[in-house]
C-alpha cells in the first residue's frame, strides 16, 4: 500500500513539473514573439524617421515600447513627439530615460540634453474659474482636467487650446487661448449661478421668484414697485455676464543644441 501511495505521489510530482515546464516554455515563446514584434516596429519607426514621417514614426515607437519597454525606444519616441509638437509628453519620456539607472551612460546623457531642451520649450496654461459648482468639469481640447489643476500653471503643449466649463453634460462656456513655447497663458471662465443663469436666458425672472398674481380687485402687477425692482435686477445681472480669456506669453527660449537633432538612435532592441 505504501509503495502504491509513493508511486502515485511521484507520478503527481512529475505531472506538476511537466505542467510547470510547459507553462514556462509558453511564456518564453510569448516573450520572444513580443520582442521580435517590438524589434520590427522599432525598425519601421526608424524608416519613417528617414522619410520625416513623424506621426508614423511615433506610432511605431509607441507600439514597440508597449511591447518591450526600452530606454532607446523611449527616447526615439520622445524625439518623434517633439517634431509633432507634443512637447509635454516628449519631455516626460526624455526625463524618464535620463533617470533610468539601467540605461547606458551615453544614452542617459543624450536623454538629459533632450529633456533640458524640451523643458525650455514647454508652455504653461493657468485656468481660473468663477461661479463653478462641485459638479462642473473643466476641459481642455475636450479632455477633462483634474480639479486640482485649476488655478495652477500646468504644462501644456504650445498652440491654440479650447478651454470649457461643462455642467450636466452641457458646455456652458468656452474660451480660446494661445500658448506659446516657453510662455504662460491665462484663461478665465466666469459663469452665473444656476438659478440666475436660467432667468437671464429666459429673458425674465425665474418662476420661483415671481410674485403671485393680484387678487380680484387688486392693483396690476405693473403698478407694484417690487416688480420693477426684480426686472431691473435681472437686467443688471445680464449686463455683468462675462467670459474672458487672457493670454500672456514670454518670448520662446532658444532650444539648447544637442547631438540628437536630428539623428535618431539606431540600436538593437534586446
């Protein structure tokens, strides 16, 4: 009986070991396939760089980096993004590569130079909001920004941007602002409180604010002082509705020269 139990146990161990070996082999094959595909995408990206097709080059480098993260791929993606005006992402990628302890020293130095150059070109956008409710969302070019970014000069790609306040799925107001390289721009969104805004849009007074009609035999509403006070107050509110966008920028800094402009890094992806 004991021999049978030991034999069964040994058979079970062999099955488990074989199963683990098979799983390990499959994982290794999968990793090899990912590396091979990443290498192919990387080479395609270099080919697009040679033709100055920066959008296609960035697409290939991005895919390659997702499959097989590599400092060389990451830096090439940063340089392609720079040509496309995506300076914020380009800076982050270059800075990450410069701080990568596993990257070759020469590559880290090149990444550091690129990051320094890019940092001087990144713009800043500061958004101020008046009359915002907790449910409101602030968007830049259709993308919602965190509430903590309001009032802060946040890194932004140079160019024209649409800043909007969205309330209950409806865009309440939008302003256009120009951000220059190395400059800071301000955008101000000012909106009325919900009840007041509805009253102004209806060219009248909110129903909850209107007095009850006079009883039979009473004076006309037009003869009451409070009616004209409300009408005057509503008109005054309509006059002070204000949505402004202010843009102020400093002169763009001269990019720091480096040995990565324009050549890209052609290395083997391992």
